[in-house]
C-alpha cells in the first residue's frame, strides 16, 4: 500500500504540473520567470524540497518495513529528486541562471511532455505492479 500511494502521489504531481503547464503555458512560465529572476530564493520555493524529503523518508521507511518488489524504483526516483531539490536550494544562484534560459526557451513544452510520460509511468506502476 505504501508504494502504491507514493507512486500515485508522484504520478498526480507530475501529471497536474505538466497538464497545467501545457494548458496555460504563458501564464505558468511567466510566474516561473518571476521566481527565477529573484536574487534570493523565494520562501515558497522551499516547500518543494521539504515535501520531497518527507516523501523520500516515507519511501525509505516503506522499503525497510514494508518491502515490495519494484519498490526500489520509487525510492530511487525520490532520492534523485531529493538530491536535485537540495542542490537547487543550496546553489540557487547557479540554478536560477540555468532555469531562466530553460523557461524562456520556446521548446520548454518538451519538458512538460516528458513529465506527462513519466507521470503516466508512475501511474501504471501503481496500478499494475503494486
């Protein structure tokens, strides 16, 4: 049950972000550009790293105490996401410069399409494996 819940939560977050970004691209990325234009990391952007760390702790707990085959996929994904989130928070200046270029690119929709595929993969994992 732990891995099914975590997989569905990851899938929902990825799919909602991708659908919203694809449906309201101008508005979504205008907000993102304002975030990345700030010299100091906005406080509300610290919510995501904390949330990902909590999910990673839950996945680690589930891996140790509620082992399921293929549970490592969820744990590995969340560990990777945690490392990236911490890196982005701790190295905000370098990260924001990179992301300013990414969100200004006309091909940013490709990232959202990749998130749709990844979210669908986690939904399938939750429904058919766990």
